[in-house]
């Protein structure tokens, strides 16, 4: 019972962290970015490492299988929290026209689909948007 309580607290802690991080990076609905775009990635890395023990540089270099294994070793990253991270990385990728962030976000959404067999229209919509953005970036470059 104690182990289950610990895991639930860790999941909640990561969820709170991800929502706070998204608020800091992107602000509310009316404003697109609450901090300068050049500081977004540095703040994201610092908050994830300090509060969630997640090394974004390491995560960005992993393939899908190793990414899934990495998350299995971290406490507090359930499907909802991985999906929040995917959404955050996608928004940074869209804002900076950064394909690596879009690729990683797509990987994370696919991991969510593997773990959570429930179909999510929002998740599928986000996957489609990322694929369209990647196609546009390929055409642009």
C-alpha cells in the first residue's frame, strides 16, 4: 500500500510540474509565449532535470524503444504526463520550426498510444498536426 501511495504522489507531482512548466513557457490562452522563445528550451531543460529528474538532452537522443525504457525508469511519468510533455515539445517545435522537437513529440505520442490502448481523438489530432508540420519543414528546407 505504501508503494502505491508513493507512485500516486509521484504521478501527481509530475503532473503539477508539467502544468506549471507549460504555464511558464506558453502563458495563458491569450498570450502565445510568456517568456522569450530563446529561453524556453533552457528553462524546460532546467525544470525537467531539477524537478522530474528527466534529462531532456538525453531524452532527445534516444530512439522510441529506449525512450519508452527511459520513462519506465522514472517515477511519476504515466500516459497523461508523457502526453503533456509531448504537447510541450510539439509547441516548442512549432514555435521554433524545430524538427527534432517535433520528432520527439511524435515518438512520445506513439508511446502513449502503445501504453494506453484507448483511442484519443485529441492525441490523434496532435499526431496529424506534427506530421503535417514535418512535411512542411521538409518542403521548406
